[in-house]
C-alpha cells in the first residue's frame, strides 16, 4: 500500500455489509442459482516505483479496505480449518471472532 493511503478504518457497518453480501452469494451458490454474481467494488492499481521486469509490483490506490478485510477473513478461515480436527474448541473460537 502506498504511504499516502489512509489507515484501516472500516467499522462494524462496513464489515456487516460485506458479510451480508458474502452470505447472500453463498446462499445463491448453494441453491444452484446461476445469478450468483456480485460487484465487490473497484480496485485501482498503479505500477510501483520498485517494479522489476521479472517481478512486477503494484500499489493499491483504491480498494485497500476491501482487500485487507477479505485477506484477514481468508486467513482466519484457513487457521480455523487447519486446527479444526486437532483443536475443535479453538476452531470454534475463530468462528466466534468472524
């Protein structure tokens, strides 16, 4: 993220809206509905000044709140799934967080 980006500022309202959208899409997929599409919002990228020909780098200009939130949700889900068999109580605690 570029240094000029604001810090993470989503509050419960924005998180709840994103979660509602995710649940709605999950229900459509589960029901077999072919209309399960959703516009998550735009993500604007710009080439990084540290770009290399063999390893392109990009700066997130817009969309960092959504990307950060989804990344955290995916990381928590991966942790939950990884410990589900060996530590079911801890996996349940992760579900309570989300």
